[in-house]
């Protein structure tokens, strides 16, 4: 299965600033997925990122707040813009398994605290 | 919301006991997966069960699926302190031509040594 390197692992940011999270995959993948996990909660899908096209955002998430880049088949970034304390969460990227239905592989997550 | 429900929300057992977690979902699925998350880190895939399967085993893990009831259970036998983690089920949904996984609310398992 794929190996994902996600960074930063954690950060403490001032409100009003932006943070860009990076995910590097050790193999080429068509789709990458970005999730948010608020404290004590489950994972919520933010968007799906395909290489060469605009990301597809889920209800409640917009591109201005969470711009995503997908410049090639092994890399993606998620930016959390104009942060507020409500954005304090763990952000995770993931990719599909080698074959559809063989499970997702997740990055180790970015724990973001906005003060 | 399509999010699945898991129960119990929290479970505390003694080492050596069995732990059972349940997951219910709302729509038809192709497969259901279980994941483990240690202390807010990344998720680890445990097991996948397809919609045409009723039971699956992997080591100390046993998963059942009842598509008529839209429910699944994860049994961890002979639990160990290292099994302490949050466990999530995830179901796949075809939306606009893309399969996406929707995660359940999770069960926090604590195994006491």
C-alpha cells in the first residue's frame, strides 16, 4: 500500500493567518482526499483532489477557505485560510488503496491549534 | 447526514476480555471498513468486508455485516492494553462518479491492564 508523508505534524497559529499542509505519496494516485477531525469527533470529508482539475468540495466547505492544490499525481496541499479558533482540528490526507475497495491509507495528520 | 452511528461511544474493559463495537449506516454500500486511530494520529486500516460477505476474520478481529439491517460489528478477542484506541467504521458512497468514504462517529476503547 502507499506511504504518505504529511507535514507539519502540528502547528499553533494566530487567528487570521493561513497554514498550508502538505502530503507526499510514494506512488502515483489519481485521487487524494482531505479530511477534518474536530476534537473528539469523527472524520469529515473536506474535498477530493484530482490531478489536473479543480478539487470537489463537500457541503459546508468552500474553496476560498480551504484551497487545495494537486500539481501532480504524488503531491497535494490543503491551505486553511484566515484561521479562527473553530478551525482547530486534525487535518488528514488519504489515498485509496492499490485497488478500489482495499482501504484508504492515511497520512499521520496535522494537529492545528488556532489561538 | 450520511454519517454512520457507532455504539457504544466509549467502552472500557479489562485486558483479556472481548470488545464488541457496532456500526449502523443509512444507505446501500459496496463495502464497509474498520479503522483504528491511536491518540488523534492517522488512521490505520484494519479490515474490509464486502456487501456480499457476512463475516470476516483477521487475527483477533472478527467483523460481521448484516446488509438487511445496515449494520456491522467489530469484535476484538483477548484484548490487550495496546488495543486502546478509537475505532471507526467507514462506508463507501458513490457520489458524482466518485467513491467516497463516510466515517462513523467512532468508539473509544480503553483496555485496562
